[in-house]
C-alpha cells in the first residue's frame, strides 16, 4: 500500500469490511455451547446476527447437525449456502478452503484435506462468492502464540491435542493452487488468497506476471506464528506496506492478539476478521466473547476513529465481486503494479512513456470532427 499525507483520515479510507468467522471448525459444540451453532436454523441465524452486527463477509464452515462436527459433505455445504442466500442476500458468502483441518481423533495429526477434495469447492451448488485459496505450503502451528489458558475449558486443552495441532502443515504447492485458480475462474468464484507471510504474497505476484491469474487480488493474512507471520507489529506493517495498492486485504491473528491487530488495521484503512474461529476471548484475560460481540467491538473501534463500516453493497464494490481481467497487463495496472519488463528495458519500469504534459481540452463539432481554428 502507498500512504499519502491524508491516507489515515477516515473520509479518505474505504469503509471497513468485517469478515465474520463464527462457525469455529476447531471446536466441538461442548467447547462453547452458548455460541456454537449446531442445527441448520442456528447456523443460518448466526449469519443473520453477524450481518446485523456489522459483518459483510461470512466465512463458512458447515457443521453437521447430526454429529456436531465440521462437515466434509459437499451436499451439506450446498444446503447451507442455499439457506444463507435467502437469509442474508447482501452478505458475501466465502467458503473456507481448508474445509476442516481438525484431527479425526485424539491420536491423529491435524491436517488439511487433499487437493482433489478441495478442488470440489469450485463445483458447489449453489456457488459461493469466494473460496479461500492457500498459496505456498508452510508449517502452521496455531499453538505457538498461545498458552494453555487460551484453550481453557475446551477439548483442545490437553497436551496430546495441542501437540496434534502444533504439527499442522498447510499443504498448498503449485500443483494445488494453479489448478484451483483455474477451476474457480471457470465457475465464476472469486479466490480469496489465504497467505501466511510476505513470501506467499510474492508467489501471487509471480502467478499474475506469468499469466496464471487474472483478476482482483483480495485475501487475508493469518498471523498465527509457527510458520506464518507472528505477533511482531513491524512484520504486520511490512505486510501492509508490500500489498499492491489496488488489492484489498484482511488481517487476523489468534486469541487475544486479535484485538490489538484489529485496532491497528482499522486505523490504517485495512480490513478485519472477527469470530470464534480464531479467538474465544475479550482483550482481558478470562472473559469470553461471542462472534457477534467481537464484530461489535470492531464496529466500536471504527466509530471511535470516524471510519465508516461497509454495507453489503460497499463490500461487493470494494472487492469487485464478479469482475475478472483478461490479460496480465490489465491485472497489473488495476493492482498499481509496474508492467512486466520487456527485452532490453533497463531501470525501474513504468507505464508507456509520454512527454508528461497534460493536453488542453479540444473543442469538437457535433459529428466529432475538430473545429477549424480550435486546434
């Protein structure tokens, strides 16, 4: 991002897009029965409540009402998306590309689903607006920035379960993401890039420069440590600095670190995510918040700073839902990135050279021809 002198003034910032992540694929219903939606009606109502609180993107994981566990059944994804389209028509529906990474039992490692399974998200019916797409494999130890207190009174709060989660790896090689981006475009679903650190952002730029992705660049950085970006605010600022000026990014962390990160990003004109998928707690120790309460907290911070909170229409406009580009050059220009270097070009590359002069307006007749004496 490029910051001018007036970039921090709220009237010059895009409205804040808050992503709600209320479905908590890490948790079992017994971990937070007051806030974990189980039945279809409860899962739909959770979306309605998050939208009414100020969220305009819904990050979706589907919980099987029969078992209480996160579903891997794509028919159930279609069932929920269909219900959500009717209940929250203004909300951007975003499916989590990991589907479910929770271990099947207390003795197994947490892991992401295989490539073939994740590719099936492109064929969901009804289709979502976005699917999150991990770029670049890396260790993703979501326990590294936390203590046992952060997991208190949940099924994760055992040494065995924490060890299972600490060994998790995001599996996203070129075999996966190049093919997945093709399939999403074929089905008109916008990718929402799920990035771990600055080097995964570099991969996205290379994909664009090689013509392997053409479209808006929206996504999120997940600051969970243990292989992804951690809790150092200078690292957060470097991510903000390096994102293309025409891109739109959300920033998230884990547990109580979520709140200072959200405050920084709201002030900087960036976007935030709130919900029990990453966090159970308020800023102070020992007090739990619901997903709706976390969203309301982000809205209060934005209001204190004078920054508008996005409506559903605002979010669709800012994220360019439904927009695609048809060339590498068009994508780079819309992102505010320099064009690819041509053979023999030296130095820093800009857009086609002119003499730099602004021309005066030329009068034309009704048929479009120049008027005599006016040139």
